[in-house]
């Protein structure tokens, strides 16, 4: 997969899928093109200082997050599997077994990859710092020093 920054007019002229919803076009200040093999998709976001974060989940299926947007895009079929308008700022995505943990500023969304749906939301006591997976345990750390631990077996699928 390759990612390149492009100009707004090129973004508007491209006849390919958009990774995120285009409903916030008036607020977008940055634009890019993602290429996987011969398939292209475009992406737009608001942050001047940040770039999208990509994670290949399965072959040619990518999670993409930035600002308050998160999507899963399948380059095998040229189709967006899932789009989420996040309540809080996106931080990172971590894959473990059949789960994706989408970390935002104040919560973790758990996505079950066998059905591509959010199955659980973990609220945080403070701003997200990091998520560590040890065995079947998820350890969530916040900036204020709080720590929460979950067992994978307690997350419904």
C-alpha cells in the first residue's frame, strides 16, 4: 500500500471511492490517495499536523483512522466495509485475534472482525495513553496513571 498527499482539486476530480464520508468536505484541509495494487481510494481529513494511521487487518483490508474518523476498507473488492464517526479523537488501532481495538481519546471501541461491527465500548477515566495485550488480558493505561484490565473472554462477540 502507498499513501500520497494530493491537492484538493485532484481529490475532487478523482473518480474513486472515498475512505471516509464526504459529508464534512467543508472542514477538510488535507487530502490523500491510497493505492493498493491497481486499486485507488481517496481520503480527506481536517488536521494539519497529523496524517492518517493505517493497519493492514487481513490481506488488502485496511483500518484507517484520523481525527474523529475511522474506516475499514477492502481493496480486494474496492468497497468500504465500515465507517465510524468517532465521539473522540482517534489515537490508534490494535489487532488481536478476531478483534480490533480502536483507541480514541476517552474510549476504546472493540470491533469483531468476523461481522465488522462494534461489539463493545470501554469508557476511559482519563485521556488514553496506551493499550498492552498480555496473553488474553488487555491492559489500558491513561495519562493520569489509571490502569484498567480486561480479559478477552469477558468481551462479547
